[in-house]
C-alpha cells in the first residue's frame, strides 16, 4: 500500500461532514418531539455540560468535547442532538402511541425540569406522531380534527405517495406545533428522513422569520430617511448659497450615519433570512409532495403565508442598500459643489495675493531706487569732504569737479551690486525648485 502525504488537519472532519446528522431509523408507530433552541456563543459550553448531566444520569457515554451532533439511548427514550450555526436541535423519539394524540410525548420520559433548563431560547417546538396507514392511508376529517383541534390542516402525500404528512403550523396549548405522519410503505430510514425534513422546515421557517420584526421596525425609519433625503435633494437642486451647502452636507452626513446604523443592525439577520428561506424551499422539494383533494399542500401554504414575509424582509434590506447608495450620491454631488465653491474662493484669494505681491514688488523697486540715490548721495558727500580736505592741504583739486566725477562712478557701482544680489537670489530659488522636483520624483 502506497503511503500518502501527511493529512490536512481538517481532512477527516471534512470527510465526515457529509455523513453528519444522519436521520434516525423509525419504527411505526412512533412519537417524536423536536425542539430548536437559539443558543448564544457564550452558552455553548453550558449546553454541552447540560447534555452531559443527562447522560450521566442514564450512565451513557458523554458527548465528545467540541461535538456538533450526538445520539444516545436513554432507557425507553432515544435522543438526537445537533448543533447548527445559530441554534441547536434536540429530537426525542419513543416507540408506540399514547392514549390520545400528543398526550404522552417522548419528553415526558425526561427528568423533571431538564428540558426547561436547556441554555438558550426556544424558537421551534414540534410534537409528531408516526402512525401506520389504514385503508388507503388518508385520515378522515374526524381523525384530523382530533389531532389538530379543528384547525385548518395542510398536508399532502409525500415520498411519491409512500406516506402522508399533515400539520396546521400553529402553536397549541402544550407550546408545540403538531404534525401527523402516516406510513403507507416507508422504510425505517425513509420514515426518519421524512420526519427530519418536516422538523427542519419548521425550524428553518422560524429562524428565517426572526428577521420580520426587524424589518417592521426598520420600515418607518426607512420611510423617514427617504422623505428627509428627498427634501435635502430638492434643497441641493434649488440652493446655491455656499453657506447653506455646509448645513446640507452636515445633514446628509447624519442621514448616512443613520442608514449605515440600520444596515449594521439588520443585515446579518436579513442575510440569514434569505439563507434559511432557501433551506425551507429545498426541504419542501425533498418531500416530493402530491396533492390530496381538498387539502392545501405545505408548499402552497408556504408560498401564500411564508414567502410574502420573506419578501418583506428582502424589500426592506434592498431599500436600506438603495438608501445608502442614494445618500452617498447626494453627498458626493454636494461635496463636489462645495469643493468647486472653495476652489473659486481659493482662486480669488490667490488673485488677491498675486496683486498684493505685484504691489509689494513695485514698492520694493521704488525703495531700491531711493536707496541707490541715497547711497550715491552719501558717497558723493564723503567724496566732497575728502576733496576739500585735500585742497586745504595744498593739493590742487577742485572739490566740485571731484564730486561730479564720483557721482556717476558710485551710481554705477551701486547698481551693479544690486543687480548681482538679484541674480544670486534668482539662482538660489532655481536651485531650491530643482531640488524639490527631484525629491518629488523619488
């Protein structure tokens, strides 16, 4: 036998995943109770500990740490536990039927108070009975009235006519929905699969509908935001005052925050609603229903009563997403307008600064001219004093002529010095700009 490379850490778990949660084979007649409990992540360990205490009381092996499903026989009771993403499912089986429909559910064999103290909150609970068909297998009206307290019953032939299923999708006085499954020619495995699908339809239906109260709370909030957004958009189209634009932008920011808050609070639940709805429709298809004359099928009931509720959740979810996009578009439009107004203000400011710079340049040039004249005048004065001193010392020199010669020479020297200073300043600025350009390209 050839050796394989080392296994991926999750290989065995993933390979066993397709075999997880197999249906329990059921004898006919039998009773079953299914309870779906919404469990918080922090209560997962408490849930396993609670299940372990039940196993210890009946001296059966405990569930493995981190287990996601568990099956055990507790005397005359068969327990099946499954952990799903958000909830856990407990199914209890016992053989035979009670003296009256649903009067002796399998949960009556549990220790007192154990079921009520399971960590979490119940979202679905069902009592089901599996009975053998008599005659053509279709229960008469009196039998259905006895099982469902005279309520309107939905049902159909299932498994291509190998059995029948009935329910009224109502919570009865015992806190559970009621289901009746009639066995025409089920195998034990087939009976278990059909009952499991019926339980899952009820559990997934309820889990999907957890989004409906959120959708109902979000609807008025969504309508209010839509009206406020319409009014703001009208203001954006009508107003052209930059001071008012800032106010509109702040209001749009507030609306955006409100919409995003609604999305954050609801999108997980709305996404779960869609996922559970798909599971419900898939499980109904797996029943392979055939209509019984005069009886509404489960698929038809769900299409009339359940699908509109899911559509409401999807509509609210889509409206929130559309609102988020519309608010973002309005904010971008207004931000663009505010940005253009600011650019105009900046251009006006730059123009004003440019005019001031030109005025300063002219003033500087005027001051430089006056400075050149002052320096020449000062040098000429010094030269006059020097010439007079030399004349007094006996040097044959005319002071006025000397001053006249010094004035143009001094003026030329000062002007050349000023021009040299200008050139040096211009060269330094050019070198600084060049260094800045090289730094930016890096």
